[in-house]
């Protein structure tokens, strides 16, 4: 799997501004029965360990106890219908009334030192960027985080900078399609294991990974920054199951949604106002089996024949621009149903005021 590109690692401790996005994502997936009670309780254990939730009642048991009705509360939190404080207080109440069991083993599994936050990605004029120490790996001698987190800079909230790029004045007017299928395809063993010849076609069916970091291949930096700027987030699954969801939004942002279903492709290409922010979208066709939450490659990327590349026959395919990651001397240009950026801006989207302002004004 591709990962985030990191510059010099600066060991400066900072305080996370709020509950991390991964906890919110876990609450969402758990409320939709897409991850286990244990995974949800790991996020609860994290909140206890970092003192966001107080608890005087842990349990030596290894059982994973959480009431099913609490999924409604998790849904409200994931959809921003209740505040973080309300969510935390609800968890505290359930813990202290024995309705949720957070075992000692779960708490002990979370090393608080690993939850220290580290500034790592160099300077951004627009956002504070950090990662958790536990998420760093050494790749080719360099410390690289598997997941990034973003926060707003308070001084920019008062000087008008965010007014130029954020959609806070137009809530729910634009949505970003998070490339969940693409993220799943890149995790190995999987599609790319097959492409290299290290696995047979069984690797072309892959369990959807709801709770893994998206990384470089799944536009993780864009998701993090655009969420802060007021863009709603939906996933490939949301669009495939309910293509009409796109009609709720004035404009749609497509990221590195390389792997899509036919239904998702049709919904995106028929929307009248789409910002294609990353090169190489809408390239390969997958199907979804909702009985076991898997995706399967149907066509594209050289499968089932070497000639099957642009599987959906999209005439605006710009996959050859995927390796232009510095985005120098590039700009948006019009296509039939929107505008397209001919580069892969993952390493600079959080620094580029010009691109973010064009997106807001479009």
C-alpha cells in the first residue's frame, strides 16, 4: 500500500484539538454493523486512556459488552447531530452503570506513549498537521506515519483566511466521495498482489476495510482538510447503494476514486457539477457483494486482458497524470460535467490556497 510522504520528523508534542477522526469513523462503521463491538470498544478505551472520558469502572473480563441500542447515539454523533461532549457523557454514563464493559486488557493494549502526537509534515500555512506516535513506521530509513490528522489554526479563524476557502457559509452544499473501494484495493494481500503475479485471482475479491487508514492512495490528506473546511463526506458505498444521494449537493468532489461500480460511475458522470481533484479516477470497475461486504474487480487495470485498462470507457481518463505529484504549472480545466485537475495533489492540498479557493468558488 502507498503511504503518506513525510518530510523531516519534528518531535514537537501538541494537544489533539478534539476526538480524533478515526474514533468518529469507528463509531459510524459500528453503528452500521460494519465493524465489531471490540473495535468500537477499542475507541472507547482510547477515550478513557487519553482522559477524554472518565471512568471508575473497568472490568478484568475479556467480554466485549456494549448495548446495541447505543448504535443510534453513535449514528447521531457520526452525523454531527450531537456534540462531542454529549457523546462523551453518554459513554461515561454507560461505563459507570455497567452497560458498557471496557476490559483491563483493552486499556492495557493502548500504550499512552504511542498516543502522543507529533508534528511531522513540515510547515503548512493553512493547517496544523500531526500524527500519533504509534502510527509511524520506518520505511527506507525514514519515519513515515500511516495516518495524518489535521486541525484548524485559531489565528486563521479570526483573520478571514478560512472565509476564502471554507464552506461554512454554505453548509451541506458540497460532498467529497471518500474512496473506500480504492483504499481497500490497495491494502495487501489484494488487487496489487495479483497485479504483481504474487497471488491468483482469489486476491481480486477483497473484504471492504472500513477501519484502516486510507493513506496516500485513498486521498487521506484531502479528506482530512476538506472535512475541516465544511465539505460533507460520503463513501463509494453510499453512492452505490443510493445514487440519488448526489442530488442533495450542489457540487461533488471526486478524489482518487480509481475503483468504482457501474452505478457509482453513472451517478458521478451525470451530476452537473463535479470537481475531479485527483488524476486517475473512475478507472477500474468493481462489483459489491453486500451479503459479505466484499468488492471484486470486474474489469480494468489490465484485467481480464492486458487491453482492459480504462474499464468504464471514460473519455476524460487522465491516468497518465497520476505521477505528477508536485502539481507544478497545472490548473483546473473544464470537462463535460465539471472541472478537472491534471495532477495528484495529495502532498500539497493542505498548503495550496489557490486550489482550495477555486473549489469553494466553483
